[in-house]
């Protein structure tokens, strides 16, 4: 959204490539992702709306018997990558499907895994489970509907859910040290 001609692609065999010139030339940056197991599916690519060169990817390895959540971030067009999902609790349902950046608060991320949604207020350094009556379901897509400021959650097998008004959720981490807070 902030760089015309920038296109990222991911494949079901774990390849990540980008072009900065609308597809004339491509660069494969897969080898730059540290400790990336082979044959993972690049399930989602989220290009930052705040910083040029910053992109997030989710890698799904559950078909290879690896259920860990893999969410990587680059800030330099794929030259260097950092795993930002190491503190998401691991289970047979923790593999990642989708990561999305909040459109109004830089550093706030939403993560859809195979049994729910996590939220981070610090660009993936820490994750917190977000439930709000959402049953454990595979979350395959997330979208912030900007006009109404809602989080739309698309699941596999259970339909979709809408978390109405993200305003209070954005304020929530600011209330940690307060005795009371009016949302």
C-alpha cells in the first residue's frame, strides 16, 4: 500500500520472493529466513502499511507433522528475518494461518492459528490469546473492516465471526498498571 510496484509471493513449498518493479525482476529471499523448516506452506504475507521494507509471513507446516507457529518479520525487504511467534503457546493446534497488522495502531498484530486468535501490542514480541466467546476453531483469515473498525474472523468449518469496535482492544494494554480505566 505504500510502495507501488512492490509485490511479494509465497508458495506451498516454502518459497518467498519479491519484486520491486512490478514483476520485471524477482528476488528469492527464502534462504534468508533462519531455521525455516523445508516444505512449509507460505500461508499469508502481510506487507506493512507503516514502514517500507517491513513484511510479515506465516508458514504452515502441519502437513509435515510440525505444529509450531511460524511467523516471521523482515524490515529490510527479506534480507534478514526474525521469528516473532516463539512465545505463542505450542500445541497440536498452534500452527499459524494468518497474521494481520492493525490499520490504526502501529505494532499491533492479529494472529490466526488453528484454534483461535492471538494479539500482540509490541510487534510480535509478546502474544495474548483473544477469545471473546470465539469457540476453538481454525482461523484461516482475519481482516480489519476499516469503515466500521471491526475484526472479521474467517474460520474453517464454523463460519465467520465479527469482533465489533476495535477501539477498546487498542486501549487494553495501556490499562495494565491502572486500578480502573473507562473505555
